[in-house]
């Protein structure tokens, strides 16, 4: 995905995900790093989603902590021989977010598209936990549609 397909807010999310990867000493950006960036407590989009759906931010904290523990317990993400920065999982989330944006008639990806793509197809553990607290793809899609 080329960067012009990203809104300024989505670019901010990707920068935050890159900082998460650096902080956790990962050589490549994974879908889990995107999850940590998307659910960052300072994220206006995610905070609004929680408020609008009645989900407490304290419900997200243990999911974020578990994701960080998983990332820290994994061996260092190997360099890609082709020099790719994004793992296959992160690419999948980005591609699905672009598909979601386009199907909604937008030219650029917004943070809610990234969140919807992650909830719908992200790594099983965190995306399943989000579904368990009420953030299913259907709920996030309805919320994102109402925002635009």
C-alpha cells in the first residue's frame, strides 16, 4: 500500500505502530504493533469507539498487556530478505483497510478502516478478545459507517 492511500490520522497510527516496534525491539512491523497503536489510550478514534459502544477502557488494558507480552516473548522478528518492513499479517490488515475505505467510497484509509480490518482479520488472540468484549467486526463497521 502506498502512503498516499493513508489519511493523516492513519499515517499517525502507522508512525505509532513503528514506535511500538522499535520500543519492543522488533525488526519488522507486525499486525500486533498495529493493534497496540490502534488501541493506544491517546487515540481519539479508539476512545470515541469505546465511548460510543459503552465499553470501558479498562477492558482494553489487559488485552494490550497480553499483546505486549506475546511480542516480547517471541524471538526477534527476522529481517525480510527483500527488505520488507511490514510482516504478512500487517500487510493483510493494511490491504483490508484499503478495501474497506474504497468500499465505503473513500480514497484514503482512516483509522476506523484499520481498526475494522484488524478486528476482522487480525491475529486470532487479540482480535478474538476484542470480539469477546463487544468489538465485533459488525459493531465496528456500524460505528465506522455512522462516522462518515
